[in-house]
């Protein structure tokens, strides 16, 4: 099988044009059945599961980075990808090769096809991706797999794993049509990754969510470490170069520098440190303080409040839910407040675009709305109607590349240009701008 054929097969599993599968225990039963047909790779891996609403991707990347700095072989699976599917499956910072992915799809494809005739329907794109990642990690003999949970936790495809440590990053409102309308309901779904007698690390949480996590840990007799209570995080500097902080963990105190923008990254780093400390207790995997510092200093995470140019200051960020957008807003105010802001903005209709708009649009002097490349995209015109409630100048440009180019003409060198919203917009825009920057100017 070629790499192109492998991607075509995976793309064929996307159910955007079909009714979504029911959110029920059937999802995990189907996932376990799929994995059983390919050798149960989930039973042969040590793992950390990372759930939450905001910061789970950053936290997962930080954990993997510290393990790598210690000299360990760390698998990492994150979602969604920005540009290329292979971003979803990595070992020690390297994406799975095209040849390896094609070979694994050849193994998984017959299992997917075998299950397609069952009443619960065929495995989904996400389920097949998780199966591919776990198979890859087993074949490459990783020391630990760091796995970002998708939606929720309890019924997510990743929850077939038996993690050494369950990590829950900050919880807020997202996917409410699936997870519930209250923080208690949402946190209950996230807490589904907690195991009896397990180790749990929680970032600081709203009161409802914290109480739910604590209750789940008591019921499961799991040991809970709470960042902000058991682990102290003190951000000492936040600049356009990143965040500096001191983290007082249970095993050591760590002065750290993280090259990611926004004070919230200090909390993510503290949560990641607490997770690797917990691994020393329950998994026999020890990360020394120097490896913690080096691993965090080397972290790279595209499109998370990423500064890619300085004239104008150009920031790319996947602010696709209210918590993410609030972090972007607060970071812009702290680091670039007072400058004229030009915004390129695109959202999916399935997201809480009204709340997201209310957080960012009042800051902008000019907003160029556009239509992400996704069947669930909110049209540029519909988003513009919402943005006009807050911003003085709004221009709808459906074509994404044209929208970015229009915004660039409107931003002066001393301004701030921000491209944000859906992954499906931001990933494309980042790739365009990166290629443009690498292309020598004609003379």
C-alpha cells in the first residue's frame, strides 16, 4: 500500500457527512474489538493519559519532552493535526514515516473492514488512528506512550489503555452536546480516565470540576495530586520569548523556562512535572531535575499562541473554544496590549463560536472572517454577522488564503496580526506563511 492510499483509506472513515455514532459504551466495545483483531497493542504499553478542555496538547508534549531529555523513548499521540496526518503519531519528536504508516494501515484495514458489518458500525477515523498509534509504539518499543484524550474521557477511544498516570488539565465548557451542560457532567466524563488505585494529577480546576475529580478519586481509591495545592507554580516572567517559572513539586523544586507564550503555560508545565514525578512512584520511570529543565526548554508546539513574525507581530493560535480563546486574549493584553490588532478568524458551526467571538472580537480593530476547510465550517458571512456586534470593521472573505493576504495588507509593521479559530484554518495559514517566509524574495 502506498502512503497516498493509506491516507485515502483513513479519510474514507470520516463521518462528517453521516450521523455521528451514538455516545455510548458501544464506542469502547468497538475499539476493544478492533484492537483485539490486531494483537491488543494497548495491553503491551506503559502509558499516561491526558484529558481536559484546555492545555492537554501542551501538557502531553511537555511530558514527552521531559522523558526524551531523560534518554527515554517516548511515544506521543496528539490531535488533531495541523498540516499532515503523521503529526498525530510521534516518537521522540519524530513523526511516523510514510512507509511505516502505510504498513500499519495494511494491518488495520482488514480489521476495520471486518467490523463494518456489525450493528454498531465500522470503526471511526479517530479509532483507527488510535489503533495505528498504539501498534506503532509497540513495534518501536517505546518506554512510555503519552496519549492525548480526544473528546471527554470515559468513552474516548484512548480509554482502552490502563494508564500509569491519569492527567486532567483545566476543564471548561466544550462539546456540551455530548458531555453535558454543567461542569459537573463534563468533569465526570473527563474523570472516566481515573483507574482504581491509580495515580491522578489535576491542574487547578473550577470548584464544580475539582469536587467531581476529588469524588471520583475517593470512589476509586486513587491518589490525587492537585496543582495549586500539592504542587506550587509561580510564574516569574512572561515575555515574547516564553514563560519562566518556579515549580515546587513533591520530589524537587524546578526553576524552568518554557519557550511558549502565555502565563497559562506555567500551569501546564507544573501539571506535566507533577505527572513525571508520579511516574517515579508508580512506573519506575524517573526523570531527573536537569532533564525536566532541558525537556521543557526544548518544547515546541506549533499554533499555540505562536509568534512567527515581528513586523507586524504575527501570531497563530488555535483558539477554537472559550478557554483557549481566553488564554489568547489574556496573553495579547499582557504582551502586546495597546497595539492595533488585525484579526483573521474562522470557526466551525459545531463549536461555541458565539462565546469565542465575544472574547476576542472586542479587542480587534479589523476582523477578516473566513470559512475553514471543513464540512462543519461556519460561513465567513455568518461569522461576520456575529463579529459585527463587537468590532468596528469586519470584512468577510470566504477564501482562506485570500483572507490571510487581505489581513496582511491591512496590518502595518507596528500592528499585531492574529490568525485564530479552527485548526482547519490555522494549520493551513501557518503552512502558507512558513513557505512564504522560506521563499527568497525576487530581485
